[in-house]
C-alpha cells in the first residue's frame, strides 16, 4: 500500500530534478522522501569501481540535493541509498554503455553545427502522413547500401540505393510521407550496446523495455562508449530529417519500466511510482510486470519534464504513447497542454487500450472517446479490424468480402466522428483518429492477407492489399503506415517480432525492386491525398455537410461523394470479385438531392483520376454508367461542363 502521509509532500513542480550542469558547478536533486539518507557517488571514468562519495542534504519536501563546485563534464555518477543499494538517476540525461552509470555531460557539446537554430518543417498536424520505422530495421540489411547500417547515422545517409532503387532517407523523401515515427530511441535494456555484439543476429529488441527515458539508446550510435556521441548522432538525424521536410515523432513508453521491484524509481520511493494491489504487490496492466502510477504527482511531473526535455533539447515534433490507456486522462491533458505551449503543431497520439487489468479506474483511463477535443489522437483499431479482419489469425474484413463490416468501414472513412445515426464514432474531429492497417505489433499487413486468404492467387492478394490502402488514404483522419508496407514487406508470418532476430526484422530492399508496381501505387496514393485538400482541411461539420454515402445496392462496394468547391469527388471501393456498374443518372439525382444542386446529365464531365493501378487522367466518354473494377478503388471527378 502507498504510505499516503509519507508522500504527501509539496514539491514545486517547477523544481528541476536530476542533474543541473554548468562549467562551474554540478547540482544533483532527487525526490526520495521515505529515505533517511542518500549519497552521491562520483566516478572519473566509467570503468572505475570505486568513486568518491558525498552525503546529500534533505529538505522538508523530500528532495535530496548536493552541489559540487568545479567542472565535472565527463564524469559518471550513481546514488547510494540508506540500505547501501547503488542505483541510477531516473532523470539521467546521459549514460555509460549498457546503462550501468549515469553520465555528467555538457549538452552544449552535443549539438551538431547549426542544430540550435535549424529550421523545422512547417507541416501542420492535420496534414500528417505518418511512417513508423525502427532505426536498426530500416538500414541494417546490406542491400540498403548504407555505410552505417542500423545506426542513427545510417538513416541520415543520402544517395543510397539497391539496384538503382532509392533506399534509406532518399526512399522516405521519394515516398512523400510527412512524419517519421521512430520506434523507441530512448535507452532500453534488452540489447547489448557493445559494438562487438551489434551484428549478432539475436541481439535485437524493439525497445519497449525502458531504463533511461531521457537518454538515447546507445546501440544505435557508432560509439556507444562515448556518452555524448549517441546524443549528438540522434540530434544529427533529427536535423537531417527536418532538412528533408520530414517531422519526427518519438515513441515513448511511460506506462511501465523494464524493471519493477528493482528499478531506480522503486528504490527511491517504494510503492509510489507504481500502482499496487491491496497486498502491496505491483499490478500488471502493461503485461510487462508493472505499471507506472501516472496519477501520482511526482510521477506525472517526471513525465511532463521528460516531454519538455525531448521537445526543447532534441527538437522533436511529436510523441506516440505506448499503452496510452494506462496513462490517466488528466496526465494526458497536461501533456497536451504543455506540449502545445512549446510547439502548437506538435503531433500527439497513442494506443487507447491496456495490456492487462489495472487498478486505474475506468473513468480515468485514456481510452477511445476520452481524447475528444483534448489535442491528441488515438489509434483506430475499430477501422483497422473492419477493413482487414482480426489483427492476427484468419478472421477477414471488408477487403476480403465481409460486407457486414460496411458501416464500420464507412464510419472510419468519416474520421470516426459522429456522422449520422448509422455512423457513430469516438472522435469530435477527424484528426483525433489515427487510421492504420498495421503497426509493428502483430501480423504485418501482407502476412495477414496471405494467411487469411491462403487459397487466393498472388495477384488477387496484391489487389486486396492495394484496396485496403486505398481505403486508408481516401479516408478522413490521419493515415499511418509501417515500414515496408509500401512494397509488401513480410516477416515470414511471425506475429510479434519484438525480440526475434534482426534477420527477421530487417527491411529487405529487394522487395522494393520486386514490387515496384505496389511502391508506385503507394506513391500515387500519397500524392493524391496531398492534392485532395479536403482530407486535411475539413472539420467534422464540413464532413457532415459535404460527404454522402451512396446505397446503390452493391453490397461488396462502399461508395461516397465528397463536395469540394464546385467539384464532386466520387469514390468507390469494390471488394467483390466482379465489376460493379453504377447508374450515373441515379448518382446525379442523389447528389442533387443531398447538396441541393441542379446537375444535368447532359451537362456534366466525368474524369477518372485514380483506379486500382494508381493515378490516371481519363475522360469518361459514356456518362450513363460508371464501371467499378473488382478488388479495387476508383476516384472520379464530376463537374459541370463549361459550354
């Protein structure tokens, strides 16, 4: 049980905890009200076993502090508790290799030339097209053509290719996405950072096992033994992505820590930073052995301080919150308020679910619906499952002919707003929905389709794959794709590869060569979405006023019209194995009735600008009917003829 009186202290939330460094002195502050004493141990080298120990003073609020005169840049430190346990600083900003000691560094020495005043892209959050990648996955394969394979610096290399196809950074720019979502780049524990281990096949993890939240992961650096190197190289990568017009979202895991009972948080404040049951045992809402007590004042302060640090020190542009359902809603509101005060265009989104049962009351959990008008977004698993079926296994969705999912897919197309009586969503505005078909979790999309449609031909599966992504990009809300989705990436049917070998997780750039038609299709889709300004400019009210779903009798088909200016955009997704014919006169009558227009059949032009093969520009001569190909999407512009 939490000793409520012991922790009922009144710490000024503006108090800076951790290390405060200058050339003249280093100040250390730690919150540990239950400890009788705490000592600082300082080492000249990371290899030193014996350091110099200093007793710290304690104030009434429970903060231990100590000021050392002189320049301690390059030294290392730890804390010694009153029970002689040696622990690290939760507020660490730098670390020795493999997280064994915290490092004292002058952060000014970690800024690449031009970093402090470099220009960030001006892309608005509503315009986001998000691409999730893992630093090691993306350039580890030798066919990436990258010199610093699997490293921060590998991702910023330019002019890399495989068989004349762009790889790495140039690939991202060519694809046309706007935001790069970096899977965990904070310091995590289950990968050996030693360079001799980097290329071992099984020395791999996604990184959802946090140690130091404010320290970059060392295995991605070219010199993990140098505490400043990893910081400098990550900043170099962020600046390089910005220079290419790409914003940077970092994946954060404030819902749990890798260690629980033996963590630095627990050693400093027993049963304060973690939720417990009525027996005092750590609860497991994360599925990882513990859950961070985000509603506790100092736990909330730690998260807010960390958010501020990443925004100001690293100039990141957004955050993805792992198991956001475990972060209490008040903390999420404060995160949103703080982040937007620093960067009004910051992009915030997360998983609105838990990994297990939790003592956090239901009404305090950050679930779908709790984000309404709060400035952050939720992954839309309802849309995901309706489009493709279950996230792993054989279950099918709309793209595979399950017409019962039609209403659910249509709701996702609106951005999951409350559109009408039949289409009720969880969002007040479309930007609150992160639309996706797969992330790093569970089966990647190609493996899911291959599994659930095992007997279908490769060409059918590929058409269904493209259909799914057409629905994704021609919907309101923010589209999100995972690395390699754009060229049929496979993980050999493995569903949850968080600690599988790098040989399974690495991007195989040969797939881009083999599946050029799919890659071109993705490029066309992204370019098309950018050109259709209503997807990024329409509010929920605009969508309700300017979108209509058509019930023209074809069950395997979803069709809708969007009015924008003086044009009408007819979009149809056919998941059936036969072509569908739309009666144009009936379509025009529906448009006239909905939008109070006076379109006449003899005075309209029809132009197809997209189909199952990608972008096109085809004048439709026969205006009496529209043919919708099987297993594909169509976008046709309807406009009044200028005589």
